[in-house]
C-alpha cells in the first residue's frame, strides 16, 4: 500500500510538472505573549525533502514540523487542471513582547534549494484571561477544558474528547436570499474545523435541482481562519459555483455527506514539558441545506425578450468591406456584459432576400467572477450577396431584464446599410435558376398546326373561372383555420416544439464538435427542458420533473418512454455537475436525445385531453 501511494503521488506530480512551483509561508501578523500560534510553510506543485524550519528568537517551538499533502483536480469547460501542495506546520509559543523576526525556511526541490521570505510577527501584551500558568498536566487540561477546543492548541484537542458538530461541520452558504429567474446566485460550500483533517471524502454531494451550474475552479486548503458564532475555525472552501435558477418558487440545495478523518492528540507530561502524540478519528459529517426564493420575471414580457438577465451592451459589424457579389461576408452580433451570457438565445436577423444566409456560429467567452459571469457572446451570421445594389439590415433592439432596476431594458441596434458592388464568381445554387433569364433555344420542327374552335364551347374556358373560385374558397377556409390555430397558444407551442428542439440540438452538436463538454450538456439540457415545456404546454415557472411525468401520462405517453425522458434529464444534470464522470463519448448521448424527441413526437395525444 505504501509503494502504491508513493507511485500515485509521483504520477500526480509528474502530471503537474509544467505547473508553477512556489514556496510560501502563512502566519499571523499579531499574537499575544504567552499564546500559541501556527506557522505553515506551503510548497505547491512540487515534491520537497530536507525541510529546515527557521529559529524564532523570542518564541519556543511546541510542535512540528507536521507534514500534510493534498492533491486536487478540476474539470472546467472541457479542460482538466490539477495541483498539489505540501504543508509543513509548526506550532510556537510567544515568550516575550516585541517584534519576532522569523527567518527563511528552506526545502530541497529537485536538487535545488527553495526558501521563503523572512517576515515579522508583533507580540502584544499577554491575554489576562489566559495569564494563569498551570502547575501540572491535570491543571493544564482543566484550564484548556474551560476554554474549549482551540484550532491552534493541540492540548485542547485531546483524544479522550468527543468531536461534536460544533467542532467540525460543513456549511452551505448562498450569496443572496432571493433572486429572479436566470439571475446568478453564488453557492459556497465550506468546511469549518478546529482539528487538522487528514482525509476528506464526499460520499453524497448536494444536489442542485432547478438550477444550471457554472463551477468556479479552486483548490481546497485549510489555510484560512474565520470566526463563526464567536469561535475561531480553520476553513476550507470545498466548492464554489454560480447557479442560474430555471424556475420560480422556493428552491432548496440538499445536504451532502462526507467521511472525514480528524487528528486528535494524546498528551503526556514529561520532564521536558507536555508531549503530544497524534491520533486519527473517523467521522461522518453532514452539511446543512440552503434555500433560495426565486421570483418570476415580471409580466408581461416584451415580445423581443430572449431570456437575457443581467447588464449588457450590444455592438454589430460586417466584415469584409466593401461587399461584392458571390463573395462570403459575416455579420457579427456581439453581446457584452455580466449575467447569464451562456444561456442567451441567438438573435433573429432579417436579412434582405437578395442575400444567401447560412446558419449562425456562436462563440462564448466568459469568466466566472465573484458573483456572476462576465464576458461576451459573439454570433456570426455568414452570408453571400447575390445581387449588386444598396440593401439594409433593418434596425432592431436587444431586450434584457436588469435585476438591479427590476425592469426590462432595451438597447437599440441601428440599421446596417449594405452596399454591394459587382464581383467575380458564380451565384450560389439557391439563386442560380433565378438568375438564368434566357434558356436554350429549341431547334428543329415545331409541328405547328392551325385549328379553329368556339371559346364558349371549350370546357377549359369555364374551368378557368371555376378553379380560381374553388382555390379562393379553399384559401379562405385555410386562412380561417390558421387564425383559429394561432389564437390557441397551447396548440402552436405543441406544433413547433419539435422544430425548436431540433434547432437547439444543433447548438449541442456544435459544442460536441468543439469538444466543450460543459457547453454540450448545458445546450442538451436546455433543448430537453424547452421541448418538454412547448410539447406539454407547461409554463417555465412550473417546469419540474414531477409535472413533466404527470403531463406525459395525461398526454398518453407510455411508462417506458416516461422513464426514458426523466433518465435523460437526470443524465444531463449529472454530467453538468460532474462532466469527468459522464463518459468520454458525447455522440451516443446526442443520438439518444434526438431519438427520444422523435419517439415523443410519434405519440398521439390522448382523446380525453383537449387539443
């Protein structure tokens, strides 16, 4: 087992050979005379040996160095990153007031010696509450018992004490108690502990039902100290992510379970002072739950609202210029700002009919910040002018909801003139027949004959009146039917559900081609949610798995197809949270989703349900 662990650690460090190596120190800037304090020397992304701790005149070393090793790996936007650290922890006791000069610590890394920078610690007058000195181990333990467990004092962390929920716990914190749909809320999962942790294994992760997740990469480390409920703890941020709620109401982040090994100490009184022997204890820690109130977006929503929530600006451009016929050009529509950039729908551009327009390409460049994603989304519309002349892309506007003002705001997009000069080349296949105004002349005998007949006796004459009249009546009936159907919003949503889903699946296919796993599963999940919302006529604010299953049953969908639909939603949500566990091949998942939509389209609505 020891050889296996050493090999595993060596492989991890080998994978990070190109990562930045650093050797730093973490220590308090002020302590009280007579108090104990920790000094931790952190070696990142390298394996060290031969550690030499500095002497600190005016302080006595109580414990150390204690070596702990950690390794972490994260997968963000399809890219894997990893890091490691070695931490050498020393515990000292300040023996006199004044300024302590802490020299440089050193460690051997790959045959080279690395050193930390010297620093100082100010020693303040002693704390009166802790000024009395015990004369025996029993008195010392009684004094520490009154103070409770202290994260920086091994004597208070004795092995005979029970570890309570007040000594170590996992806490889920939300940045805001209430937000609007699609407005970002930051979820932070922290470990609070008064004991050193030698092993931490998540056995049940919290679930984020009703949210789209953007994880902020980080490396957990017990290097920070925070005060919670008047007590000090060592704190590590286990997970930090930006959540985008997809429905209104009260959404809850469920609790998680963790297997934790903490380090306690068996204390012995000797002629040389009190000695501490570390002892590990296994625990099961359960986190709390966290709830957020999700407000629905105000009604009525503007007709041109595409789901953007945040603060944005819009710019457009055309390249190349000047334009020439039969030569490719690109109309770029760039949305910049902070908000749910990755989930904004591509705008619809009304190009002149003289342009041959192709499917748009979307490029998302975002950086998750402290509370939201910022960056830009660029949608490129390739087109080829087919005729020379002056044309224009009409003016429009980009509408979004601003949570700060709690209002819908619109940005005018100005009209874009298109001046096309005559160029060289051939028209595209789409317009080739339209541009051919002269066909090949027929040669040879035309077999012309002369024939006389009365117009009123010709059945074709009367048919020329009857057929247009019948056609007009049919068109009027069809038009009235279309008016009735368009007035039925539920029916129209159901009819266009499959077309909209197939268009959204194209975005997932494009993300798969780029190898962007996070974007692929986000696009696939958005396609499935949107299709089921349209197909089953369920408002977005009421869209959840229970309603979907109930409406599928009412619609007439069989149990097997119902379960397959729910399994696909679970698979996409799980892959968004842990893409590295979802499998390497995305093509079968895309084929399965497309097949599932086709099967749902082939199901006829039950007769008991209204159309």
